[in-house]
C-alpha cells in the first residue's frame, strides 16, 4: 500500500517479480479493494492478506504504532514473526516501518539497535553497502561494531563475498583522526578483525563511498543520512544541469539526439533503481525498505533483494556473526535511545 | 609555498590576480629561491617576505606548530597579526594552517573554536556557504550557533545579502528530528532569530545543500567533512562515467566532438574552482585556505575571495555579530576540544 504511488506501482512490480522468480510466493498485504486485480492473476503464487488500515507517509510513529494496529505494515511484519513470510518489503513511512518492525519482531541478542543498510553504486561498477542511514542518531563505538558485523553478514549473504571489507567512515584515514566515539570504534573493529570476526580495512573518507574502496562503509545514522541525501542532491543538480545544457537551443537538441545512446548508457550506470531495497538489520526477521518514490522497476529490485536475502539465510548469518563477536559486544551505555 | 604544486601554481595565480585587481598588494611569503621570478614583476605591488622553512602537506600539526617556527605559513599569519597584511591565503596543510592561525592570531571573544566555511555550487546557480567542514569533530549547540553567526557575517560581507538565511543540517525538517545537540542547537538558533541576530530558516537535509534552500548550512565538522567529501566522490564518479561513455567508440567520440560546446558549458556550471577559498572564521585575523590541488585559476579565486573579504570588513562584521548575540553564547562545556 505504501510509497508515493501505492498499488499503482507495487502491483505491476509484484507481477514482474513473480515472472522473473518462478519459485517465489508473494503475500500481498493491504486493503482488499485496492488489491482486487490480483484475483485475476492466474499464477497461484500470489495471495492477498487483508488489512483494514494503512500507515500514511506522514503519520507520526506513535500513530502508526499505537493506533493503527491493523495496518498493512503491521500485518505484513506479523506474518514474518509468525513464520508465514520469509521477509517483508514496504515502500512506506521509514520511521513507522522501523518502529513497528522493532516492536513486533524485537532485536536479535547482542544487538542494541537495528540499522538501515543500503547499496550505493560505486566507480568500480559495483556497489558499496553503507549503514546506518538514519535509524540511529547517536551511536556508541559498540553500535558501530554491531553495524560492521551486520553489514558483513549482509554482503556475505547477498554480495557473494566471503570476507567483505569494512571501512569506518571518518574525516581522515589516520587512526588518530575523528572524535572519541570513532577512535574507540576503530579500536573495537581492529580487535574484531584480529579475532577473525570481520575484515577491517581501516578508516575511510566520504569520497571512498563512491570510489568503492571497501565493500561496506559503517557510520552513525546521522552522518550516513546526511551523506546519502547530499549525494542525492548533487546527483539531481548535475542531472538537471546536463539536461538544461542539452536543451538550450536547436543545435544542442540535435546533438542530444545524436548522443542519445551515450546518454542512455550513462544513465544506466548511475541508475539508483537497481540498488533499491534497504535492509533493516538486527531484527528477528527480515524487513526491507523500498524508496518511497520507487517506480515499478525499482520496487521489483527491492522484492528481489529481500527474496535473495531470505534464500541466502541472511538472518542466520547475522545471528552467527553477532554470536561470534559476543565477547566484544559488552552492552553499550544507554545514550538516549 | 603550499599545495600539491607549490609556486608553479601559486605564482601564476598571483600574477593574474594582480592584473585583475589593480589596487591589490601581495606579500609573497616563502623560500626566496623559489620566489626568485617575482623580482622580474615590474609592477611594484608585490614583494617577497622570506621564510626559511615550509610546512609539508603531511607534517603532523605538532611539527608544523612547534618545530617549524619560521615556516612560510607562520610568517604569513604573523604578518596578519601585526597588521602588515589584511589577510593570509594558503594552499597548504589544513590542520597545520588552522593550528598555527589559532596559536598566532587567537580566537575572537565569544568564539570557542574557529570553523572552516566554504562555498558549494547549488542548483539555483549560486552557492551555498557551509560550515564547519572539519575543524571541529565534536560540537555543542553553542558551537553551532557560533558557526551560524560567523557564516551569516561571511555571506553578508561577501555575498551581498543583508540577511542571509541559515539552515541547520539535520536528518529531517521537523523540529523533533535529530540528536540532542541538534535539537538544542535548533532552539538556540530560533532564540537568536527572535532577537534579530540571524535569519534562521529551520532544519535542512543533505539534499538542501545542493538545492540552495538556504544561503548557509550549519553543521558539525565531522558531518560537514563527510558530506563534502562524499559529494566530491560522487562528482568524480559521475564525471568519469560520462567521459568513459563518450570515449567508448568512434561514434561516441564523434558525438563528443559535436557535443563539445554543450559539455564545456556543463563543465563550467559544475566547476568548483570558482568557489575555491575556504574562510577560517572566528580568529582575530583573516585566513583563507585554498584546496591543496588547486590550479592557478582556482588559487586566483581564493586570493580574490580573501581580498573581497578584507575589503568588506569581514573581521569587524563577525565580531559585531558575535557581540550582538553574546547573551546566548554562554560558554559551552569543554568537550575534548
């Protein structure tokens, strides 16, 4: 039901996803009226689970959590808790999704706070996995270690790398750089690497996200959110400038026509839709978040990401990674969580 | 002497700057041997001030500060302190420049910590002034208010806006978003706005930097540094992809040739060299930092920025802004400064 476009986007995406994933089953949770067309899908690998309410994109977390107890979001996550679904995917309100997922599923042992991890295209032609992206605005060093372990499990499960490399986002590469939390986190990450819990590269800087210096970049949710949104802002500005210059006059429009294959190939390489589908990590169940503005192609990618993660036993891998590093994960002091 | 290229870049930049600024005088500080060619400049508005040492780009701050007491950086900043120069400009080691400037010039009354402010091109065709960019990795709400006041003075002095708008960088626009420091900073900024000390727009997000939602964006140095470097990384990736696609084969190279005027116009619009020259604010003297990798055009812009700031009485404006807001600037608790 969620996202900026609702079923108008999610239903076509579901249909395409079922076609490209012949063993997948979908439970479509929402207002039955809005999902009526699904009855016409002959496939049998798709059913509707009714919900009577919908969390709006601008609902405060409290409303979503306390008042809308039969929302499509809540019902979908409950299906995951009860083992009826292997993963839930939503394009809805991020804050509400995180709060409901945390309330219904609870966090894993050894995890104080779930984190949001997404993939960002990098100059190597692959993607950098970055977390946290806004679930946690005040992180301790232990939280950052938890993020590193969860991110490693995610990339190992879905990215096909046994020992993905982890970078700690900082304002310089040297060990002495950064604030106290970052310096302590660096120490914890080095200890974890020495114990074989993860493959720690060291500090990385903002530009390393796009260089693809490491498979994973770990940071505070405040920093991650700002860096991601700043990048989105820059990408949109650059795209706008390019379009304006090619639309300036008759000559430039003609050149644009000739350059169409080049511009299309360029666009494909920076197309963030292929990377849609952020993982909410650290919960006792798989939940994926699609960008609210996703179109059908983007939402289909989010579905595929959740499907692949469930098939690759992401939950068990995260649990195992955390359990192995347990001695380093002394409970972090409460910091206004 | 500083920067990645030294006098090979700075000297041509100085020469061009003198030509375009007929009332400017330059004191070139450095090793006399490296500056020998200046003697041939007939103009008389340029002289060499000798220094026997140079701070290297990778010198630790302690070495620059305690052991190289006759460095070109130190001598140049001392000229500012002694009133022989109106501003100092360096393309050298940022950490060393900040430490020396702070030691030699001291901070203004009411300022706990200097901040680094730079201009970032935005989609409106203007520039957003952002601070801090890395001088302070752990800021209190009071520090962020100081940054807002100093940034306002900078844009009022050099950007031709009497009441520049200030945005507080956050992970959402709502007042309740963010961590405790940000929420308290928001409150302080609202109080300052109510007193007429500044024009506070409210919270802004990462993408607003490039949208140009506000004239000034205020943030912690850690966040600012990561956001700026992430943007640089993205810009470089996107530029690389565009170049690769236009160089792919004979057809695309031909198209690139035809598209040359378009691509040049595009490049001009995203050319960060025009915005080179970050201000070190909060000191008892004007110091500007050029990007280390600046070419002659970029360095010339940094010189022009410093010249304009001195001409517009930036120092006095910052002092006046801080003095006016003094009642709000109760000393912030020391936080591992």
